[in-house]
């Protein structure tokens, strides 16, 4: 890519690197994001907008794997449940 040199390589398969640009347009300008466009969250997956939680690859974190995404989802679901319960009691 840097030298623009073109070479032919004999291979049995190719893994395409899809890049690191997150699809966060939906919440752009709504919740706080880092410089790379990932959503900043607390430990409970909360964003800076009360009642909005995110989970998985969309959030700023070190490792993006299925297991970490699923764990985020569990944490977010439990945190949302608590948020709704607390707000019902306050109303
Ligand atoms: C090539 C590749 C190989 C990988 N290999 C592994 C592996 O071997 N092991 C592993 O653990 N992890 C692997 N990962 C990482 C793993 O796939 C992710 O960490 C995981 O899928 C994240 O889950 P997610 O639900 O956060 O996001 P995703 O699985 O990306 O799901 C997000 C969904 O939201 C949808 N979406 C986006 N925007 C909108 C919108 N505006 N409205 C509605 N829907 C929307 C998308 O279409 C998508 O279906 C790999 C990733 C890639 C790209």
C-alpha cells in the first residue's frame, strides 16, 4: 500500500482485513465517543446519556471478541433492568 508495488503471490486463501472503522453513525453526536468513533462507556455499559447503554464492538475497549461482546450484553441488560426499575420507583 505504501510503495504501490504490485506483486503476485501464490496462495490457497486470503483473510481480508476489514479495518477498524466502527459503524457508530446511529449514535454520533448523541453519546460521547473517543477519537476513533467508539462509544465511551462506564463499567455498566452506560453512556453519558442517562438510559442509553451500548455493548460489543461499538464501545471503546481493549479486546473485541464474541465473548467480550456477549459479556457486555449481559452487563448492559442487567444495568438497563436496574435503570428502569429505579425510574419506575421514582415516578
Ligand atoms: C473478519 C472477522 C473475524 C473475526 N473473528 C473472530 C473470532 O474468530 N473469534 C471472536 O471471538 N471474534 C471474532 N471477531 C470479532 C467478533 O466478530 C466481534 O467482536 C463480535 O461480532 C461483536 O459483536 P457485536 O454484536 O458487538 O457486533 P456485530 O456482530 O458487528 O453486530 C452488530 C450488528 O448491528 C448491525 N447494525 C449496524 N448498524 C446498525 C443500524 N444503524 N441499525 C441496525 N443495525 C445495525 C450490523 O449490521 C450487525 O449485524 C471477528 C471479527 C471480524 C470482522
